C-alpha cells in the first residue's frame, strides 16, 4: 500500500507545505506489532535528522516505556508520556506535568468497577495495580519492561496520578465506556482509547494536542509547521492541532477521516513510507 491522500481531504484544511517537526505516536505507528523499530524506520529518522526536522514521540506509555526506545532511535528530543500529560526535556527532566483531580479519580474508578473493567494507575514513574493476574498485565509488563506495583486498593494513591487506564478483553464494553465515561467527565478530563483493549483517562489538558503544542513551543515554531502521525482515537487531538496529519493504514475510519494522508499499516513500513513520501519533500529546518 502506498501513501495516499485521504478521501476526506476536501473537508480538511490544506496540509502544510513546509514541515519543521514531526510528532509521532508509538504503538501501532512507529513500532511494529512486535514492538520493534525497523531499519527502514531508523533510516527515515536519520534522513529527517539530516534534513533538520526533529522527531518527537508522544505516547500513552509512561516515561519508561518511551525512554527504552530513545537509544535505539538515537532521538535526543523532548517527548510526551501519559498521552501528553507529562512532557520531558531531552535530558529526561520533567518539563511539565498534569494530574487528575480526586473527584475525577473517584468517578472513574467507580465506573470501571461497575462495568468489571480492570483499573491501573500511572503515578510519577510508578504503575499501580490491584491484581497481578489481570488479563493485560503481563503483555503490558513486557511492552514497558517495567514491573507493576501491586497495592491492596487505590485509596491511598489518589494524588499525583497522571493517567488511569481501564483494560479489558471486552472491546465493545470499552467502546461503550469511552462514550459513557467521556460524558461523565466532560469538561473535567480527557477520555480516549489508546488501543482496542485500553481506555485512558488523563487530565483535561493532558492529550496529544496539548503535547504537540508544547513540543512546537520548545522549538519556537507554530503547530501549523508540525506533522503528526498516529492510528488511534487518542491521536485525534494532535490531528486537530497539527498542520499535516497522517493516519496509519490499520486505523479506524474515524481516525482516517481526520487525516490528510493514509499510509500503510505498521506491518508494512507505513511509518517510514510516510516520512519518505510526505514529510521529507516538505522538510524545512527550524531556525
């Protein structure tokens, strides 16, 4: 599959003709289904570096889950963790950090419990769970290369939480809860699925659009000079903020509808193809 213009392009503002920064999602986008970075992707990152266009990562992952890839990709750029709620400088120091309020914490945990959806808390660099046997704990542990901390309850951990994740194999239930919890927390938090089996609840401004604007400010450029690429609903806030948007080939139609371009899947070198055919011809150094 080649990189094509979106069928809905006519309904979107024209894509930016000059790009000074790329902001990329990780899982389902930069990474293969096996959580690897291919040599084609590494070559594309290097080509962008040579062209003067930095690449910044923004992910629903905690900081540790991003930092584990920085050496392999040779990225020395700022990055956004927990859907953008925590922004880190290139030296890994915290640039800004947002937390959920106690009322949002209680309402979210109550809703997840009622619907039998496992809840995880991400607090600082800690990942807190109440049951090591939950279905997606082991896959997440392998993906993050981080062990969770098991606590008897979340009652003593309601402050300083950057993200609650609801996880379940009942994808339809999670889709419903994206709408129901989203309505319950409207104006108080950001609610979006980061995968079919994960629902992320983050502080109101803690979304990837907020992160993209923070990263553009770091480089002293306009968000309209930024290109972004992603595959899930939690990528839509950055799609709305960026000057050029690219959806991965396996993305839902609702995500593709907000993209200027559709690339191949993350099994078919979609990331590197997008950089080579869409971004590099528009590369402009940020001065």
